[in-house]
C-alpha cells in the first residue's frame, strides 16, 4: 500500500474523555497533514452504512450504538504510505494488544471503545474519505483530491 490518504474517526468515548487534543497532537507530531476535518454526531443510518462491512458480526449493533452516542471528529490524514503509517501509530484494534505509546494503548477503553478508527487499505481509505467529505471540503497537500 502506498496511497497518501487515510481516514480517521476520533470516537465518542475519546471525545468525551477530552482526548481530541492529545490525539491530534500525536497525529501532527508523526508528520501527518490534516487535509479535511468535521466534528458532528453520526446518524444511525450513517454509522450503519459506514460499518456495513461488519454487519454480520456479533458486535455490529453495539458498535453502531456506541458510534452514535456522542459527537465524533472525522479527518482525512495525508502522508506517504498513510494507511500503514497511521495503523502503526494507532496500534492493534484491541488496546490490550496495542504497543506501548500507541494511540489506542494510551486512550482506548476497550476493543469496541478503542479511541480511533483508521482505514485498513487504500481502497477503503478512498471509500471512507468519499463517504464523509466532498471535494470542496478537502485541502490536499498532494493536490490530488
Ligand atoms: P474500527 O477500526 O473502527 O473498525 C471496526 C470496529 O469494530 C473496531 O474499530 C472496534 O471499535 C469494533 N470491534 C472490532 N472487533 C470487535 C470486537 N471483537 N468486539 C467489539 N467491537 C469490536
């Protein structure tokens, strides 16, 4: 994977715990450019569609409920090899398995309330960026939006 974009969501738990600032600081300090950003509360339909890939999983309903329980911060992050680079700094989905110093190790409460979402492939990153942002809401440093 060598795309330049990934999508992150700072989830309701991390927002409620006042972790927006520390998480953005980590993102910036690792050299990511924030090219788009929104702070809002997802509707049930948006959360269901965003996580439709997990529809068959036992945790789907609970995950959707959690994701609509409060506001989220959604952002497009840019860097060479963005998907992989961001996954390195967020750590494993399950915070008990995440490496020391990673965002999930520092700020997650559980595997579901795991502080942040990060795209898992370039293809999904493109789909997820398009899901949340129109062209006039993006300010790419690579000029390829
Ligand atoms: P995220 O990176 O947003 O992608 C899918 C989300 O589903 C994941 O982070 C977690 O919030 C949630 N999730 C994944 N696996 C589980 C699980 N085993 N139990 C509960 N929630 C999970």
